[in-house]
């Protein structure tokens, strides 16, 4: 390319706003200073509406997987029976984390690219001949770009069992609605590098009062991810038990400011628009999508070109047109490419990525589709203005 | 203060060079991109001399405590007998991590402010009626500002036992020499926010081939801190198993560049000079130091004013003179204050902090000591030019 200007459209990490970079470059402060508790409380409470949480959000210095492990080891003891909804690579990861810690994992497998229906979960729980300690679900399954009906799955879980309902929201929180109490979520986990416009390195755990009680009595071995230590440090001195990633927390403060300026409702509407523009644009090129509209994620879209051209297209989009997309994972490897449209992403960005897809289709298939996807996406946008 | 210019002299977090902030503000990249493996390998190998490691250094997205836990859970199984040298808050933390994971912890307690002598360790191991799986030592015990004779402790460990020798180097690596093979260290851990001039959020684990073999066969429950996953990801594709803190790793690359430009030997000599200037300056004010010169850390100095004036002095130094120091921890709370002099720290910075100490002594005790500490520190400096 004639200019090394970066175009990052992976479903995490995502681009960082310059004002967030500036915030992260503030002079370092000690985490035992008088300043740090003010910063931590500010961010922990301003994140509450983003997570739909009644409690300040717990901030870990780790990647999202670390927070998933924290959710697991603070609620589950070896031998406990748990249900894990697995419809992609991240449901599978949740199951593997639980298996690594000795849980009896019962996988509720759904076809990749589809979601778990509430009735499926109800059948699975009610037909179980064991006591279900917790149900683990993935809000946005990044690997397939579906969004699970978390509110309905939470309703079922609480109606037919006493299980905890624990949700991986890593690749969507900040771009979708969340209501922990209303949706019966006990723990909602996310990471910094997806819709929250930060570099990777922070992870978030929002916890209900009920889950907090369970954690207090949990005997599983843990230290760095022992959330009781985080709650104690926060409640006693608005601090963290171990050295926190201060610069990233400064960045998170700026992200809260940006979300409040735009308005959380508008942030969520924007992601919905980005999704529809992306999907309608791809459809206008006659390229199949992996998922149906009803279950499509507002933060990432999986494209499934025919004849296994996913990797060829992804490679050309990168090599000739300088746009980074993601490929398929595990059983979808080579079958799809994925466009992330979350966080610091506007309708212009979607038009940009669609332009590159058009040029790639023309280069590979010889079809003159230039302008087709972007025009359709513009139409969608204009309907929402 | 008339200007909000920050003066951070805590023993971590430490100030961040502007060029490191700039590096951390580079455009974000995907961790599954072609660019990331180049970055990771560059940093992992350029850190090798800093850790004195024969292998590329493993980079975790966590604080130093996370890396200590990684060292523990990858080598120790519940019920294993371990010896932990405890002479301060961080030796104590290492012991608590191991206890949380079910190890049989044998604490070799030494008086806070002193170090464990090789003979003490030899007696402790040889009189044990159990098989010692590992000896855990703290290179710089931040809470007391001593530096342990790691080379001698490693020699003893290997001469009288088959135990692993595992070292917490969090608050000194980057400011002191290290030679894993020569000193018989199996695992050497550090964090980003001390002598390595980075914000908190990265932790480093350097591992010998022997320790790697032990880890492969270790059955303890772990996931995010399972180092086998990190070694596999690195060996197979120079990547990480989970999303890495990319911006901090860009920062680490710039830190490697800075260390190479100064020269690692010079970095180590500079820290030794900063230590001597600080100690001689404080002595010139007739204020006692907690530790003797022979065992004093090059990265942090504990000052023990008489009549329990530590907190009063620390508070005035902060409130009137805008310099952040650290207090005493646990049993040294209120007894000492600590001056960090590591990482992005020059002789001028030591003169600055000594100036504030002088002004504080004058304000509290009425003694006219202005210039006394700085003059002595300048003398030390001039002897080293």
C-alpha cells in the first residue's frame, strides 16, 4: 500500500481511539496512592450500566479468558455438575476451563452458526439426573457471530433449576444491551479489547449479590483470580489486591466518558446499524452469510463464500487492500471469514470494508460488483438517519 | 503545588518514558495477524539477557502475582513439600499462593530487613524429613529493600537436594544482574511495572529446560496460567494461547531498545549508583536505614526514621513536596518509608528526592540540613563518573 494506514476489522483486538491512547499516557500513579481509589471507583461504577449490573464491576488485569476462569473457579468446586452451551470455539473454551478444574461438564452442543433455544436448555436441565450447579452460556459466540437469547436462557435456568447463570459477554458487551437482574444473570464477563475500545489486558467481571455469596463459600483453589480478594479490597479501600494495569484503567475511564457522551442507547443502536449495513452489503454481493438475521451478532459478521474461497478472499483483502479480517476457527477453519464491527467503528468504516470486499470479488470472480454492497449499505444507513 | 508535575518514587509502579508511551500508542494489531509473531519473538528473545535466560521469556498478561502463581501451579501439585524463604511481604505472598494451591509449605523465616544466608538454607533442607520439591526465594524483597544472595542460595539448593529453585525477581529484574544457568535458577519471574519501565499489566516467566520438563508432567489444575499452553503457542507459531496485552508488548519492545542503547551492564551499574547515592544521602542526614549496605537492593531503599516518624515524613513529602513514596507493609507498617529508584530513574531523580527529604527534616525537626544529603550524593556520583 502507498500509505501504512491501518484498517483493523478483526473481532478483537479492535482500533483504539486516539483520546484513549492519550488517557493511557497520563503520568503513572502508584496503586496505593490516594489517587488510585478515586480512579478505580469511577470506572467500576460507570461501567455498571454497560454491564446492566447492580454492583460495581470488578476489574482484573488479564485477558477475557482469565475472567472466564475467574467466573469458573469462584463458583465451581471439583466434581460439581455444570451445563455448558457449546456452539462455537468460545463455548468450547468455557467447557475446557471447567474441565481443567475438575468440574463434571455436560455439554449442550448446538450446531455451529445456530443458537441454543430456550426449550433445548429446559429439556437438557430437566432431563438431567444430577444437580446442576451452574449454566454457562456465551452471549456473542465470536467464532460463529451469533448472539444467544440470553434473557430467555436466564429465565429458563432460574425457572427449572437453582443453578447459577454465568455468561461470557467478552465479544459484545459495550455494543449490546445487558440487564443482569432482569435477565437472571449471576455473572457477566467481558474483556477490554472488543466493543470497549481498549487494548487487550483488562477483563471485567460483574457479579450479582447471590453469586457473591456463593463465591464466599467456594473452596476451590485459587489466588490471582480469587474474586473475594477483589471484593474485599474494593469494599475496604476501593483498591485491588494485586497491582492493577493502571494505564489501561485510565483508558477505561476515557471509554466510559465516550460512551456517556454518545449515550449507551445510541452506542447499542449504532452497533445494530453496523450489523445491518454489513449483512445487507454482503447479501447484495450474493455471498452467503453463516447465520440468519434473527440471531446475528451486532459486533461481528461471519461470511461464508461458496467454493471455500474464504481464505483466498481474506488473504487478498489483507495483501492487496490492507484490511485485517479474521478467519474461521476450529471446525470453521477455511470455511468463513469474519468482519468485526464493534467499538470504535462507524458506518464509514463498514463502507470501507465493503469496498474492499467488492474489489476482491471483482478480482477473483471477474464480476463487476463495484458499488453494489456499499450502495445497499448506504440505503440501510439512510433509513436509520 | 504550583504545577502538577508528577514525581513517582514508589517501588512500582514506576514512571513511564515518553517513548514507551508513544510505542504503546501504535495502531492496534490483531494477535492472529502476521505482524504479532514478529513482535512477540522480538521481545521474548531480547528479554533473554535481562533475565539471563537460555530460553525466550514467556510473557503473560497479568500482574507479577499472576506470574508467581504460574510458577507455583506449573511445578507443584497438592501435597508437595516446598521451602519458601520468608523475610518480608512478598516471601509471605509466595507462601500464601502455594498454600492456596494445597502445597505443604515449610517457611524458612528470616528477620525482616535481613536475608537468608546460604548456610541457613542448607541446614533447613538437610534437616528436613520430607522430599523438597522446590525452594522459593525472593531476589529483591521489596517490602524490606534487601537483595538475596540468589547465586549462593541456588548453589546450595542444587548441592544438597533435587529441588527446583524458583525466584521472584519482580522488583529488581532489569536493574540487577541475572544468570539463570550459572546461578541454578529454574524459574525467574518478573513484572512490567518495576525496573522494566512499563505500566503494570505484563508479567514475565523465564524457564529452564529442566523446569519445562517438570511442567509438562505436572497435573495441577490450571488454565490461564498453564505455561505449557504458552510454550506450545510460542513454539508452534510464535504466538500466545490467549489474547495478549498487545500495547504493553509494543512498550516492552521499546524498553528492550532503551536497555540495549544504554547497555545492560550500564543499566545495572546505574542502579547500583542510584542505590549508593540514596543510601549515602540518607546517612548524611543521620537517618537510619533498615538494612545494611551489604544486602541493600539497587532498586529500592527502606528508610527507618527514629521515633516512628516514617508516616509523618512520607505524608509531608507527598503533601508539601509532591513526591510519592511507599510506606511499610505488614509488620513494618508505620516503621519505614521506601524510596524506589529503579527503571526510568537517573542520578538527578535521586537528588530530587533527597532534596525533599532534607526539606522535610528541616520542617519537622527544625534541623538545618538543606544540601547535606544532596552534597553527599553528588560526591558519590562524582566518584563514579
